[in-house]
C-alpha cells in the first residue's frame, strides 16, 4: 500500500513539473527504429537470450521481444540495443 502511494505521489510530481516519467518513476523507455532496432532504457537485466526470443527484466515486468536473428548490440547499465527482425513485443 505504501509503495503504491509513493508511486502516485511521484506520478503527480512528474506531471506538475512536466518531468519525463521514465526518469521520475524509473519506467522503461522503448525506442524502435522500424522493425530492425530496439533500444530499451531503464532495464533490470536480461532473462533470456536466443536468436528468436529476448526477455528483458524491467520495473513493469518482463518485456519479451520475438523475432528472427535477434542480437544484443549494446548492453550497459542504462540501456540495451537489440537488432534483428523484430516481429512482436509483449509485456508479461
């Protein structure tokens, strides 16, 4: 209950000061370039990595990327770059 109230306060402050929610709420930010590149910011690590599925842990749950010939191009503390033919993105 306390965590949800803190989340609500942060969301309200973010809106009042027009701050990006991905920063104030530590939410993942996903950027796509066509269906060939995907940048995931504010991640919590890789759970699964195969040529067809990459699962990324985040504050909103698991982000599952399905596709063909998927590769991790960059892995840093702040972001992950995925390349290959991206077919679907799911939040589970």
